């Protein structure tokens, strides 16, 4: 009977594990996004909203449809700014806006949000918190980031990101200790997933563009031929240096924690040696021995909590982004310089 009971228990446990894994696979399958399709009107509205509020950083909501693994963004509206906040809370403002959109038969399904940035300075805790809450509630949800500074060189800078499923689990548990990260094998590269963006226009918009092109109404973009703005390169390097200093500060915090743990272990060894000496004397006197395990109320035995490595992960992510961005800026400038040099020789 005992053997049958153990067999049934093991069988049910394995069945439960398989069920959990299947549910997680289904969750990953249901929340996977491979492409974000923006209508041209939505892209223009995002750019207009962000440019009109420079240097203030703004946010807004993305509305559209979930087409299997493709998110189709068909509309958007700006979030309530701090100067506009009054008796209406941001949540009530969003609900009221979506109610008005439904009244005029416009897609009112939230598929994400957007925000502006300056030279890619967006990988911070605020964005992670907002995106985590969006993905936890909606599942298929992205954040679109528009960089107005990089777009000044004639190249549109629109990127879509979402948090990876593995990072969502870590953030839900709120355990970013060095031991947990080392055991999970997760690095800063496992935080964000970049989703490719495709801008799609309506047939009427495409017809208008072809007509304008045939009439010669559009002029060549000479702005693209200009050398990369040196100010962008300088700012990119300044930000990289600043975040490198922040990373050094976070590493110093971790080293201080390790030194504190080492000092505590030395104090515990000293306390234990003294307690053993006391117990040896008490045994000789026939007295009851004292416990050789300390109380956690004593600072010597109270565990020292490790510092969270979430800030370090995000800082590493930000530095990596600046490195990639610097390579793009330097590469574009070098290509233009070589073209200009070749033309000048002719």
C-alpha cells in the first residue's frame, strides 16, 4: 500500500510539473510579438507630439489590433501632462479618451504606449515599471520610443521594445540578488526585446505620394548628405561616461556588501570561539552549556541583505545601447566622409 501511495504521489507531481511547463509555453506563445505595424498617421502624431514638447519628455497611449503575432497600431493619443493635471486623474483621463474614441468608431484597444527620449536615455527603472504593468495586464504590449535628437539627421528613430518573458518572471519575484542572477544565468541582454517596426500607409496616401513625386513636388533630402552632427557624438560620449561612473558606483556598493559580509563572518568566528571557551569552562564546573548558535537579533548574526542588481543591469543595458548608437553615428559619418573625399578627387 505504501509503494502504491508513493507511486501515485510521484506520478501526480510529474503531471503537475508538465502542466506548469505547458502553461508557461502557452503563455509565451500567446504573448509573442514578432512585428509592430504603425500606420503613417500614427507615426506622424507621435513625432508631432514629441517635437512640440522638446525638451520635455512626453508619453502617450497606442491603440490598435492584435493580429496573432503582429500588433497593428492604428491610432494614438497623448497622455495627460503634469501642467494639465487638475481634478481629473491620469486613469480617468485615459478612460474618458477611450470612451470618446469608441463613440466615433475608432479602435480603442490598448496595445502599448510611447514615449520620447533624448539620445537613447530611456532604459531606466521608470520605463521598466510602466512596461511591466502594461505587459502584466495586456500581455501583447510594446513601448515605442522616439528619439528626436537622432531624427534631426534625416533618419527616423522609432524603436519598439518589450520586456522578455524571463525578465518578467524575475521582476515579479523582485529578487535581483547576485546569487539569484548567477544561478539563473541572466544578463543585461535578457531584459529587453526589440521588435521590428513597419510603417504602413493607406492606398490613398500612397497614391498621393506617387502623384507628388511625379509632379516634382518633393525635393531631394540634402540633409542626409550632411556629416553627422558632432554635438550628437559628443553628447553620446558624455552620457556613456556618466553612466560608466554610475556603474562604478554600483560596483562599489556591491564590493562594500562583500566586505561587510566578510567582517561579519570574522565576528561570528570570534564569537563562536569565545562561546566554545565559555562552554568548556562551564562543563568543567558541571554547569549547563550555552547554545553555540547566535540569535538573529544580534547584529553579529543578523543576515546582511545583498544589494539589488537591477540598477546595475539597466545601467549595463544603457551603456551597451550607447556603444551601439555610437557605432552607428561614427559609421554613418565615416561613410559620408569617404564619399565626399571620393567626389572631391574627381
